[in-house]
C-alpha cells in the first residue's frame, strides 16, 4: 500500500517542484528593475545625421553604439582563463560609431568626445591602444556640433588612407 502511495506522491511532488521552479524563474525575470532608453543622446543624434551623410558618399555604413565584444576578440592560442580575462577587459565597452564597408568589415571607429571626456584622456588613450592592437583605427571628434558632413567625409578619407599615401600627398609641392 505504501508503494502505491509513493507512485502517486512522487510524480505530484515532482510536478509541484517544476511549477515552483518555473514560477520563481518567471518572478525573477519580471522583477529586474530595467527600462528602455534612447540609443543616442541629442548631440549624438545630431552628429549621427552628419556622419550618415558623410559615410553615404564614401560607400560606408554607420553602426551606432557598437559593443567592443562584437568587433574584437582575444587572439588565438590563449588558455581558457586568459582568454576570458582578456575578453572581460573590453567586452562591455561601447564604441560610439563604427563605420563598415559592404562586406561588414570595420573600416573606422569614431568616438564623439564631449564634455564627459574632459580629464579622461588617459582612459581614452588606453582604449584607443586596445582597439589599435586589434587593427582598428579610432577617429576622435572633439566638436561634433560645428563639424559638417563635408568635414567628416574629409576626416574619414584621411583616417582610412594608408600612411604612405598621406606622406606622399604632404610632400607634393603646393600649386600656385
């Protein structure tokens, strides 16, 4: 008789445990105190419009607010622990804008340096060194309000031009 009772009670207890676990899981998801926010601030949105115009003329696409974890990865050959440690150094950081070509290769990173960057120059320099180590160049724009689409197109062209092409252009004599 006790065996028959266990055959009924155990499945019922198991079902109750599953219901309890699912209920707790759903309660935890619903209890996370989060809300949506705008992707870009007002100044970033204004700059984004100019950048879109400049990039279009260069056959590039603008991706705003890109996670560094989406565009960088630890080098191969690292042990698992080191790989995780390296990834954790950049994976939660965000780049203001990434310019990509038609093959979705990152061509240039653009950081809009507003007042929040004052006094953080060392932090920005270390960040640029990290992206440079991955082969990604960063263009920092100090004043997005006064920068025009034409100015941006010129800065982007210069930033992505190979160094030897820039040196050759600088050495050419000015035409009178």
